[in-house]
C-alpha cells in the first residue's frame, strides 16, 4: 500500500476490527451525502481477496450492518 493511501485511510476512516488472517477493516468516518459510508480492508501481506472471511465479506459489501464480533 502506498503512503498516500495509508494516510487517507488514517485521516478519513475509523478502525472497525480485524480477522484471523491479520487483515484490518475500516469504515469512513463520515458518509457521503445520500450514500452509505465506504468500507475498506488493509490486507496483511499479499493482497488476495480470498483471504477475506465470509462474515467480513458480508460487512464489506453492506449486506451486514454490524461487523462480526472480534
């Protein structure tokens, strides 16, 4: 992840939780007008979408309102 992306996440998003793979999940602090807030994942190591567990996948794609319990 480049420095600009890392700074953007640190300034605009809040930490929500992590999973057993060490991936960290974030959500925008403020929602865009009339839209849902964006949700992000910072992968631990190699960027591979199959490393996202099913419960976090649902949260990332707004099918679940609350993140899974840590």
